[in-house]
């Protein structure tokens, strides 16, 4: 059996040219020709014990089998294998950091198989060929379930429960479905028509959506729990972490999500993003598209190593430096835009408007394997980063839920704290199974 992973290299670049994608606002990734990706699929070792499936993907996708079917041009089989496990692969294959690739066996010595790109090709092919149909159950059970929140966890729970024959209504406080898929993740990572397409399929399969319905405000959770046989709370993590430093009340300081949803413009601004994660990176991408004058992203943590840190040995998700498409768009090859080991001290301003942030350097104590343990300020290291737009991207608070009725379940970020789309979907799917068992009692 030829070892294609040794002779075929992983494709180096998955993105369209920077200037093109900054201009057109479309999804940043290129669409690959199927034969080129089939070659990539042939890099899969088809491991007897696939870690991508077991240790990597929270949905336990049938990765090696899907890769093999795709490589052989059997797209129908590839779609069947993929959709058996992943209820909305069109989302995961665009926004997932690809936990599967972090535990791909090939990645022990070489670049991992392009599992996410292959998944995207399979899923796009299935939609283009109208294989994805409304999934209405043959028989209804007569049981009713209310789902609170139409983010990925709520959508996955609704899909699973509806398929099992229960009658599902999704209550969503926003005017449209998607949760952070729509109101967080920018369209250059995920085109919003894909959410509309999925919701249309769900409606056609018998799931009802009520928009503008804020549970706790417009109607109570208790009411839902009495009116429905079960309730799934999938309302995410609505509260962003604040930075209550002196000067916080100056104008020009926004939470990242408000900025990402059009609450401020970065055009010609000196943008400072506080927080080095995904949300911060999305702010970099939007700022670049709005032609900011300067973009800086700061992080209190140390700069991760370029290669997998020994603190996260294979098959764990590697702790290492990740440079996103947005960073490249802002001219960052890993060094220009981002700065590490910086703690914000105070916001500075003039005439009520922010003009910069005073920061101090910190030094980290690392574990023997390189995991950051604790930090201490570096004396006399204070500097000022000028900024007239400051974006707070320091994550979200885990909500506290105390349910008094046994027919209320929580799923996704609402249950587990801020995480990933794939984990929210996996949790929504799992909760559908738990609710089904509860309803069968
Ligand atoms: C800017 C940003 C970028 C991200 N990028 C990525 C990424 O690239 N890849 C990735 O995997 N993850 C990413 N994430 C994380 C990911 O989006 C979340 O983990 C995921 O969306 C959580 O899904 P969820 O369904 O649990 O919650 P959410 O997506 O937050 O959905 C919750 C839904 O509940 C609704 N809701 C809330 N309260 C109520 C109420 N009282 N009544 C009715 N409805 C209510 C909300 O309006 C929302 O629609 C990102 C997060 C952010 C903020």
C-alpha cells in the first residue's frame, strides 16, 4: 500500500489572495477542485484506531471512512458517512479549528490530512446536488419540546428531537436564527445564506421558530416548562467579560460583539483589540476590511510556541501559535499586529474620548513542559498604545442556571461555558438523546 502522506504534501494555502478577499467580503477560503482534494484524502492512513474520530472530533465523525469514499469519488457514500454523525457539517467545515487534525496520526511527523477541507467539499457537493432534504419523522410522538436559543446547540437539539418524532418549537430572542454563527462569526468565515438554507430545511421538516421571543422577558421559563413536555435551554453566554479599569467610561471603547455587529466603524481608526482569541482575531479581520489606520491586538498570555508545545502531546489539541486569515489580512505573519505579555492598566482619553491604553509588561512562569502558570508584572515597563477605537475581546462569562423543574435541560455554551461550534452541536445532539429518554419515562 503506497504511503501517500509521505509523497504528497498538504496543500500549503487554503485562502484566496488577501487583496481579493478584503475587497469582496466573501468567504476567505478558496474552493478546491475535487481531484486535488481527492489526492489530499489519499494522505489519510485509514488508521485502525482513528484518533481524529475518537480523541479529536466531539461529534465522532467517521473521518477515515469519509476520506476513503471521497478519495474513490464515491461522494454519496462520503456524504452518508459524514451526515450520519454531523448534523450541520456545512458550519463545522467552515468554522471549526479542526480538532480532528490536531489528533491526526499523520501529524505526528508531517502536516495533518486536510480533514476539514474534505468535509467542506463533501457537504458542499451534497447541497449542490440537492441531496440534503428536510428530515421529517415518519410518526409524531405527541410530545412537545421548547428549545430556547437558535444557536448551533439549539439547532442541533431541535434537529435531533424532531427526527425522533417530538414536536419542537425554537424560541429565539433575536430576529433571525444562528446565534453566534450569525451574530458573532463574520461572514468572511461563514456566509449567512448557509444558515438561512439550514433553517429553511428545518422549517420544512416541521420545526417551528418564534423570533423576537426573549425567554425570561417576553415569556417565562417556568411557563415553557409547564406548557411543554420538556425545555432545552441553549441560550449561550450572553455576558462579555468587561475590563473595569480607570477610564472605562470614555467613548470609543466597545465590546467586540457590538463592533462585529456594526456598532462602530474602524475606518481610519487606530484600533486596539484587547484579547488574543478567536473573537479578537475576527475584530482584526473586520478592522482590516474597514481600512483601519492601524491595528494592534494585545494579549496578557505569552506568545505560544510555533510548533506543538510539549505540554499538549499528540493526540491532544496542540497549544501553539495560530495565525488566522485575519492576521494575514492585517499584515501580520505572526509578529506585526499582535503583542503578548501585556496587561492593560488604564484607558487614557481627552475630551471624553479614548486616546490610548496604558499597558505594563508581565513575565510568565512556565511549567517544565512550557504551559504558562502564573505571571508577575515587570517593574517600570509601562507604555502607552495609542488608540481611538478599543475593542474588548476577553471572552464571555459562564452563566449560572438553577432549574427547579426536572423537565428543563441545558445545552451548548449555556451549559458548559464559552467553547466551540462543534462542541455546541455535539452537546445539542447529546441533549436531544437525553430529553428523548426523559420523555419516554
Ligand atoms: C466572535 C466570535 C467568533 C467565534 N468564532 C468561532 C469559530 O471560528 N469557530 C468556533 O468553533 N467557534 C467560534 N466561536 C464560538 C462559538 O460561536 C460558540 O461556542 C457557539 O456559537 C455556541 O453555541 P450555542 O448555541 O451554545 O450559543 P450561541 O451561539 O450563543 O446561541 C445562543 C442563542 O440563544 C439566544 N438567546 C439567548 N438568550 C435568550 C433568551 N433569553 N431567550 C431566547 N433566546 C435567547 C441568542 O440570541 C442566541 O441566538 C466564536 C465566538 C465568538 C463570540
